[in-house]
């Protein structure tokens, strides 16, 4: 390839190669979400009702939620 053709090809392909380098206006945010004990207990009860956890697991996890500081 001739040097001029190589230079033109490089100039044409450079924007494609550099397009994913963070030049866009992406919004990177982190959200901290805290779940209350009440919500944890409601979610645990729904899991029990849906059959996702056994009664023993439900009781053990319920006590752990209530004992948490």
C-alpha cells in the first residue's frame, strides 16, 4: 500500500476506533438503596407464600432480620 493511501485509510478509520473511548455523554451514577426491616419482612413473607423458602428458613431469616442492629 502506498503511504498516502495508508494515511488516508488511517484518518478515515480513526474515529471508528476511538468512538468507544468515553467521548459520549453517558451518565454514570451509583444509587445506594437501603431496605427497611419492614420491607425485608414483607419480602420474606412473599417468598414463603410463593414457596421459595421453607417454613424453617422463613423463621430463621425472620429472626435474623429482627435481631439485626
